[in-house]
């Protein structure tokens, strides 16, 4: 899907001058659990319990507000700076096969990488653990791991990988898995319809490339499209509609600058590279993302909900078809970083706060 730079600029201007045109429905905040050590991701078990990853390396179960002891059986996690235990998702056929998929930082300070495993939860421990994928090459930086997961309708899965911060040029190299979105079968095999299958000196796992540090990804079942967002440097955070084989530009095109103010690239668009459908400059540091199709908030059907670290908010991004028409900042009065957002089976909106005493908070309509 080609979106022009002109549209992005006009969209940002439109949002700036019409930001109060719509109102998010009134809600109440309910604390579900607390005392979590930098919670990173959340999954809903069929029996109503919650699975939560902590960046420090623990997987826990939340049952009626009670936080379990760490689940046994996880491999050692490289928990340093941005590295640690990251995403957890259930297989679409979880009730039949019991597979959990977990991403984490693997290795040490000299050589570390994003790794994907799957395992089965048996009581309070993981069993039948399998390593499915490890990003190659490894790096010596504790930053920019990506690590978000989503399943596609054919039960293949996508995993985001970061550029390693000091290795941004790797995002454009097709023999490297840094700065990519990769697609795998649910058992770790490489799908034979991936876009670069059979190409010499190109990694066959690659689904898309030119990414910096994608921290949100989902498959929108109704729009039948993949949506991702990623951190820019100083500015240049962005949302992209992801298509197989496309180049999303980092670091050749960006709206951001280096942290010391220097220019990374003179280009904001370039032939053969996809511009974002939405840019955030200055940065909000987007983390998790969900598309809302629940029953409790009917007026936001199909809209995006995005947690943010730097701007300490939940960002509501209103869509008409595939066009961004409005944004609204929510929960900034809580003065806390938000790591993830998920829509529960009942339609409530669940949030993870990013702190050493992190919480799970759910939003329900006022009057519920």
C-alpha cells in the first residue's frame, strides 16, 4: 500500500488542528494486579487467568488479582537495559495444542539476540520447550530487540527484530536479520511463500525490512492487513501498514534526528521505500498496540490503541477505513509509562504500566 509523504504531512496537520473533534467514550479504571517488575506483555488464558511477562525474566499468572510465583522452566534471559523477557502470545489453536510463544533477549553483553521459543504450560511450569528462532547476527548492545509477535490467519507468525541501535545499517541488509519483520511457521520452519525465498545471500525468514525498533505489531482481521509501529531516534516514531517484501526505509528515510541533533539522513522519502502512514515528531516512544473490536466500547470499533513510554499515555488513533483521521491522548494524568495494551475477551482494555512496581489496569465503560 503506497502512502505519499504529502498525505502524512497533511494528516499530521489535520490531527493537530482537529484533535478535539471526537471524544473517547467515558471509562472507569480498575486495578487488576500490582507489584509486577516491569511487566512487558499480557495474554489471556481460556480459563480467565492472565499470563504476564516481566522484563526482568519472570513469567507469572494472575488469578483474581493474585500474582503467582515465577513459572518454572523458562531459559535464562539476558535482562539488561532494554533486554529481557518480552512478548507472550497463545497459538490460535491453543485450546487444542497448548502452545505458548515467548520472545526474549538471549546471550550476554558480548553477544546477544532476540530469541523465540514455544512451550506448554503445565500447572506452574513450562514443558516441551523448543527454540524456534534466534536473530542473526548477534550484537553487543543491550538495546533495540523488537520482540513483538502476532499470528496471521494461516497460523504463520510474525516477529519483529530491532536494529541493535549501533547497527542501523543492518536494517537495509538482506543477509542480516537485524531491523526486520520475519515470518515463520508455528514450528519455526520458514514458509516457502516468503517474499525472498530462493534469492542468493538473502535471509529467507525476512517478511519486511528497513525497521528500527518495532515495538507493536498486529494483524487486523477485518481490514486483512498487518499494522506495525516502531521507535524513531529523536523524532520519527511511526506507524506502517506492512506488506510482504517491502522496504520501510530505516535509516535511509526518517523524520527523526540523531540523539545529539545531527542529521541521520536528508531523505523523508526515497524511491522503493515506504513512508509511514503516521509520524510522531517529537517522539512518543510507542510500545504496545491493539486494534479495538470489542463489545464494551462500540464507538471505537476498528481504531488503534497505542501505549507510549516517553509521553506517558494511551494514544487513541481513530481510523476511517485505512486513513488516520484523528488522535487523542488518554491517561496522561496518571504520570506513568505504559508498556502494553490488549483487548480482553469481554471487550475491556487492559494496560501494563512500565515500572518496578508495575500494574495491570483495565478500562471499562462508565456505569459498567
